[in-house]
C-alpha cells in the first residue's frame, strides 16, 4: 500500500507541471481574446477550408505512417502502421506524459514481433527528423515574420542547414559505434552532461542504428518531407479563412512554431499549449487574438476528432487496450 502511494505521488509530481502550464496558457489566451467577436470569428472559417484541412490531415497521417514503416524496415503493413500511429495520437490526447509514444512502441512491438525497445528507437529517430525540419522552417520563416532586410538569405541558409543536418544524421547512422564511444568519452568530463544529456544522446544513436542502408535513409527522409508539406498546407488552407491574402510561408511559420511549442510539458492533447502556440504565432504576423483563437480551437478539435476515430478503430480492430498499455509500461520499467 505504501509503495502504491509513493508511485501515485511520483506520478502526480510528473503530471502537475504540465497541467499547470496548460491551465495558465488557457487563462492567458482566453483573456487576450475578445469574447464578443469570437462567435463571428468561428463563422468566418469556411466549411470548404475545414474540408481541405481534413483531407490534408488524413494524407499527412498516411505519409507519416510511411515514414515509420520505412524506419521499421517494412516489418509491418501500411494499415497496421497507420492504425497504430493514430492509436498513439489518441492515447496522447487522453493520457498524460506523452503516453501515446510508449503506447505505439508497445503495440507495434507486439504486432510486428520486433520488440518494444527496437520500435521505440525508430520513434526517437522519427522525432529527430521532425525537430530538425521544424527548427529549420522556423529559422527560415522567422526573419520574414520580423521583416528583416536579409530575410531571404537567412531563409536559404536555414534550408541549407536542414540538408546539412540530415547529412550529419546519416553519417551518425553509418558510424554509430564510433560516435557513441566519442560521446561517452567526452561526457565523462562533465557529470551533469553525463547524467542528463548522455541518455538522450544514446537513445538518439540507438534509433539511428536502424538507418544503416542509404536507400532506407533517403526513403524515410522523402516521406518526412512529404508529411511536412501536407502539414504546412493543412495550416495554410485553414488560415485563408481568416486572412485571405496570407502568403504560403505563414503556414510553414505557424506549423514549425507549433511543433516546437508542443515540446513544452502540458496536459493531455496539449490542451492550452496548442492554442497558446498558435495564437502567439499568428499574433506575430498581425492576426487578431480572437481570430487566432478561433482558428486554433477549430484545428485542435478537428485533429482530436480525426485521431480519436482512427485511433479507436485501431484499438478495437487490433485488440489493443489501455490496460495492455499499462501492463507493457510496467514490464518496461521492470526491465530497466
């Protein structure tokens, strides 16, 4: 009983900061919005834009599944991968601490026979790809947002850095052992780095070990880029309802800003943090807080609904459940 109480206390300590951040974010964005104009801001968003956004959402789910299937060396079918990707999103929307990432590692590990830890390494590298592109797009579009004179040259430099980043990731995959040995040697000089950063770096390097084939690496990068194109279009077509003359790069800026903003701890579904990130990003391009909030709420609800539908279909069709997830998480902790 005492052990269960201590586990509950530990979980509360881990969950509480994210919940508090979400609550604060919600309070701020709702205070900034004009409630009298919020209704008209919702009605300004055209059904046609929502329909197009739904199409791009589903297409991005399919191409994201192709990324993951490639990283898994095609050891699972596209349908299995698609359903488990959505199961992960759905679990992230209802459970704290990004439990969906662990969930899809456990479920795919069982389905494919590859094991949880191997699958988890592919999720790590998938996230590394996303972070690299998000950071590059933000660096490319932020100067345009700020109206800097040399914005074009900075944007080109940022895009070149994305390419260089992928080349570095490929080289790290090819020389995984040497890089790992070098990182371990260097980190011993700084105890804090060894304790905090080394496990994260080792996890990334373990994930990169699945990309030993150049063709596999290039194919996964191709599908990642296609996924991001769909994401940018998704946010852009919805934006045209509130800003008809918005340039395409606004979609890239908002998408990349949101992707990095969602790294902040939050309540399940990124509640509050999602809305605050979009409101802040749109505020930087002079969109009113009220319009931005309506835009964020509609998008968030739409994405929640889509992942809930496909996620529940996946859980039912493949015989997965939240209880199985918790059993798998407990076994994972016992083996660590």
